[in-house]
C-alpha cells in the first residue's frame, strides 16, 4: 500500500512541476508588479484550466503527503528514537571481556630474536 501511494505521490509531484512550468508568467510573482487592471490589488485572477489543474494536483499532492505520514506513523507503532536510546546494545551487556595480551608480546623483537621474516633459499 505504501509503495502505491508513494508512486502516485511521485507522479503528482512531477505533474505539478510540469503544470507550473507550463503556465504563462503573469508578471506578478511575489506580489511585485501587476498586470493590467490592478491584478495585484484585486486578489483573484481569471481561473484558467491550467490554474485549476494546478490546484487539483496540489491538493492531491497534499493528501498523498498526509497519507504517507500516517502510514509511516503506523509502521513505527509507538517505538521512538528516544525509547531506543535508553536500551543498551547487547554487545555492551556481556560481562566477559576478552583477556588483554601479555605486555611482553607487544614489544618489538630483540636482536637475538630478530630472524628474517621472509623465507630464505636453502
């Protein structure tokens, strides 16, 4: 179910991008300037088919966004990141720590013990 809603959501996003890019610029972006007839003052412009399609796609995009949020919330089923922080990982619960190596084994070899590390031809 989640995958179907996600695919529809992505198709809506691409469709919304395409419809917005295909619309004719009115010159009143962000309230700057204005077309003829006091376009920025009137508050409503003529509803074109592309404008209506933009609203429909935007509403469907918001609905699928909310649906995906609800599905994700149901999947988490009450487990929170904060809840997981309180639990210690199983590796830290082990009481048997491996024994440390002997300190003499960590020292470099003495000259008497210094034998070649590569095979020699006999």
